[in-house]
């Protein structure tokens, strides 16, 4: 993988898929921001993977809130200089056509 010096923002960061992706990204030289609404799940993920890896950071927030997403992207840009990769692992259920969904969630 060509991930050296790339910055990734991963939503749903506390889940199993996000953890697997994070481990691969870190092993290949990427910086990773894990974003999830569950702080305890994020802390558990970090403990499980690489608690002392300076390339791994967490941000608590809700993908249904635009300001939380902007905050996470801003942290990624400030701390990593950019956002190269977005991995969306957060699951949110709704029963509306996508073009009718409000940005506010």
C-alpha cells in the first residue's frame, strides 16, 4: 500500500471494520484520526491497537452533525496538514431518499 505520509479520517472509528482499516493504515505509514460518537469505544480501540502510536488520534462526534464532521476534518488538517483519505464506517439508519435528508440529521 502507498500510505506513507497520508492522513486518513475514519468515521465509525470504534467499530471492528474501522479498527481493521486503522491497523493496516498505521502499519503502512499513514496517520489516522478515528471519529466516533462513543468515547469509550474509541478509547478501547486505541488500547487494543496501538495506544502509544503518535500517528493515531481520536475525535468524539456524531456523523449526523455537520459541525462535528467539520471539527474532525479541521483536526485532521491541523494535525496532519491535510485529509487524503476518508473511510466511512459509521452506520446510520434512515428510511428516506438521500436527496430528502436534511444536513442537520
